[in-house]
C-alpha cells in the first residue's frame, strides 16, 4: 500500500506549483484551480515530472482533464489512484 | 491596393516633456539576442529587417488621431519603445540605451488610402506586407510603426497593423501591449503601468550547472543536424526580402471541429502539437509535389517563459524553443505524427531542454551577432529549420474593442526570414481560428500556396483535401 495519502499528495502538488511553477498570491490554496492560477502545458508536464520524481509514478498527461486540474486536491486524487494501481 | 501616404506627420512631443525615470539601460534577453542575430542577417543579405506584426480588423469608430496621441504619450513615459539597441561602449551585452531615447524619433503612425470597395472583412491591405519588408533601425531606436487603413474614412471600419523589430515584443508581449494601451485609453490604467521591464527570473542554478545545460542543448541541436532539414527556400541567400501575407479565417462551426480534433488527437493540454502536425503535412505536400527531399522536418516551437499568473513582461522576448524533428515517412499518418511530437515534447522537457535553450541563449549574448547566426546555421547545413510555426491560442482575449472600435478580428503575422521563407501561424479570436501564412514571394508558387491552404483546411476539420 502506498505511503502517500491523498491529503499529503495534495499538499505536495500545492507546494510544487506554488514554489516552482507559478507566481501566485496568498489566496492560492490547495483548492485553487491550477489552470486559472496560470499553470500552462509546460508547467503541467514539469509538475508531473516532479511528482514522478517524488512518488515514482508517472501519470500520463493524456489522462488529465480540466476537471482533474481544477485543484491540487483533485489532481492528488488522480495521482493517488495511479499509485494504488502501480 | 494603393498604399499612398495620406498623413504621416508626427506631432512634436510637448515642450518640456522628458522621458520618465527607470533604468538607464535595459539588457536584451538571450532570446532577444537570438532574434537580433537574424535581424542582422536579414539586414545584410536581404536588405530588410526581422519585423513582426499584429493586425487588428476594427469596426467603425476608430480615430487615428487618438492612437497617435496615445502612442506618443506612452512612448514618452516608456523610453524603451524608442531606445537605440547597442552594445555599451561597443562591447559587453547588447542593451536598450534608454538614457539616449529622448534623442530618438517617436514611433510613426502612417495612414494609407484604401480601396473604394475594401473593408475589414476583405483582403488585407498590401501596405501591411510592405511594412514587413521595411528597414527598421534598432541602433537608432526605430523599433515600432503603426499602419492604419480606414475604409470610407472609418465609417466602414479600419484595418490596423502594429509592426515592430522583433526584439521589442514577443507575441504575448505585443498582445499585452495592445490590451494595456486600450486600458490606458479607457482610463483604467496609467501609461506608467506599461513600463514593465521584468527581468527573467534569476537562474536558480550555479553557472557550472547552466553551462552543462547549455552544452546538453548544443548536443541536442547537433543531433538534429545529423539529419539536416532542407527548407523550400534553401539555405541562406542574398535576395531582397519580399514577404507576402495571407490569412484564412475558419467559420465558427469549422473552428469548433478543429478545436475538437485538436483535443481528441493531441489532448487538451497540447493542442499546439495538432496544429504543428497540420503545418508539417501542409509543407510536405509541396515537397512531394516538387519531388524534393526535405531531409528531415525540423521545426522550433516557441515556449512562453513569463512568470505564470502575472500581468507584465510586455517588452523584450521571454521565450525558449522546443525543437522537433520528424522524418518524411512519418508524415502520412496524422495520429502517429502527433504521437511522436508528444513523445519528443515530453523527452525535451524531461531532458531540461527548455532551460537548456535559455542557458545557451544567455551565454551567447556575449558573442558578435554574425558569429551567433553562423553557428546556428552551420549545425544544420546552412538552414535554420524547415519552416516556422506558431500557435498562440486566444488572441487578445481580454479586449472586445480597441480605442472605442469593436475588434472584428485579430491575429499575428510573425517575422519570417527569406530562408526558410515560410511560416504558418494559428490563433483564435473568439470562436474563429485564423491561419496566417507569411512567405517569401519567390519561395512558393501560387498553386503551391493553394495546395497548402487546402491541406491545412482538410486536416483542421477532418475532411479529404
């Protein structure tokens, strides 16, 4: 079983986006929409690569939808599902 | 269409007006220097400049005098818009000498006579393509020019082209500039808000690590050069630059189909790979018709490097390049082609080639521009690439009007060097896709342009051409 909970993954996604990928204000939270925050396609790929580095699981960008990128939490749930299957 | 001059006067800046504060010099970015090298090449070999253009097709209500006044007011506040580009004391990094800007002429707004039956939904004015072949003088601060074609004195609408020496803005910067100029007109922003000389984010890595990235990028380019491209124009040649410009605007339903196909075939995150594949196939039709071996297709894709989520970085270019290479036998299968482009994109990002491109361009800023251009061409047997391509998504999405006139349509006409001599640029304005083709006149015959047009349409909407 994975050591990563959805909550921990959401925090990880949130921190990578906030600290490395997008210039965001204080109002950016794990519930904030990632696309609206300014994450572009290169940023999404870089995010998935950073997540792969930390968790060991690659989530194919082809699986991603606007709904899954609507917050750090929704993306974390997707990554968690992939982790569980790996 | 006649492009005779109707009014070309530049009103003097008000007495006592001085350029406002701000830095005395603004360094060019690495990608600026890349563009500057090709501007120099075009100047020497083709007698013109490397000029990009943004075109607005406007409804009634546009007042050219308002544009002229605003441009001049903003230029006085934002000295970079007419600052000479030089190396300080002849050595070191090239910079905008904003400290000398006051001595330079203001940007010119030229009004052209229109065809009696012309209008902002008809063919583009010839004056716009002519401006792309004009000589801009970066060393003397001549960086920006506006051309205006009013129809029936503006009662039937107006066509407007903003042309600039490519270092002044990149595509995103030019759109932000237009949007900010309109906000200034509406009184919601001040002219000083335009004075954003945002530095690219400071590199987080040590110099040695950046050097390693730059070397990896060079190795990647050398790898591409092992199977060099051949453009339809052939390698660098001494011919007068004579760029032509055409735009095709898809209908709303056709655009919806194209967007749906892009999403289905390339994914919602990377629609540009669908449009790139369409562009490769359009050029391939011409290569095949001529019986010409393209070598491999090598195409750079600009990557926007602005800090995401901020409104700014108007001036200078803030881009890196992702390079793609495909063989001719891959082109016939559209889905397979897109899959391979996706694979290459992923590998390039994973391999740090976005950052590597930045590092390489930063390092070579110190080189003489001629050497810079020569190095780039030498790796690809005299070519830069097979052709240029750009996809810029929604065009000025925040603005419905410009200086009080409705924006009926708008798009970019990117700078194109006479070799490779062809560029397809695509963008959306509202619910309609614009396909702009900029090409050197002697590179493509009329029937070849039509072949490409049909190929692009067929691939976009999924019909046989």
